[in-house]
C-alpha cells in the first residue's frame, strides 16, 4: 500500500480492515503513507523505486488521488507479474519510465461497484474492493477494458541532459535524514565518479565531494553520491543537507561538472 493519508487519521486502518474482512489471511506491506498530500511526483518515485523488490503476485494499491470523486478513471495494471491499482492521474509515470517491461493496462468500468461509495474515499470503497476481487481470482477483463500507454494520463518526465558542462536536475524526494534525491538515475554515476569534486551552481553555490557513502563527506561539507534508490543524492555527513541549504522537493539544481576533475 502506498498513500498520502498519513497515520494520524483512521483511513489506512479502514482500507486494511475492508480487505481483512474479506481476505482473512491478507498480508500487508506499507511502502509509505507519508507521501506529501497530493504529490504525484513523490508518490511515483516511491512506487518506482520499490517496485522491483515487491514479491510476485502481489497487489499494489497506490492511492495518491487528489481527483477522488471526479471523472478521473481508475487503472488496473499487470506488470512484472504484479498487480497495480491506481488512479489515472500520472502517479504511474515514473514506474513506466524506469521499468520499460511490457504491461497490461485496464480501465475499471464505471459502476462496477454498486454499493455505497463515498465520493471522498475511493481508497476504502473502490480500490480495496478491486484488490479483493483480484485476490479472489477475478480477471481484470471482467472488471475493466484494455488501454494502451498512450491512452492514460502521464506526468511530464524531465529528460536529463548535459549542456555546456552543466547538468540540470530536480529534487524529487527528501528523506528523514535530509538527503535530497535528484531525478538523475544511477547510470550517470560513472560520469561523475572520475572527478573528486564538482560544483552546485543553484539554488546555492557550494562545492560537492563525490563520495561512495555519507561518512566519506568531510564534516560540515556537502557531497553527492549514488543512493540506494537508484538516483543520485545531495547529502551531508550526519547533518541535513535540506535544512542546511533550505532545499525543498521540486527545487531545480544545477551541477557544474567542468571543475575539480582529477
């Protein structure tokens, strides 16, 4: 389960209870319930970075759904022998971009569930029942109609490019340690690691050590490394990079690769 519900309200419990009332031996894995409210980019990052570690035949409910109750569609996706149920709002964009393997996409038929459905809580009243039906063996073709990638909503995904020795990126996540995850895939690491340091030109101007782990960054300095989630990170040693430099999700960062080469 992946939601932006937080843990202060009863929403997550109600979704799980709805499923457990029908599937008594259901086992839950919580990707996160702390996605920033309505943040589709962050939700998409969590989904894509966790996908390869999820077990075969699992059913993933990704409920980051600012359009709940509107005319937006609900998708049922079969990919890599795993099911995904999510709103058709682009939250699946990073997953499709990062994992190019083939998938089957279906649009849930309107009116499939004829019982009481809250217009503000489809997670409990629609997504959870769809998961129950899938767990019981009902096919997606019985609940929805097939779609192609071109027929679903997608978020704008920035292509990473190097121009004039400068690499432009955005912060897509900040973890609890204050490490800032950039939308630069790990494949760029080979180009960076031949240097000792590079320079961050925006939104602040500071040198960055190129390191393999957090403890290799000199105390008080900043560094860049290949993080565990498949993307490059801006970090400090036992200090929050985000707090020190007042960084936020969505900030654009300019990496100058033209100096400090070994």
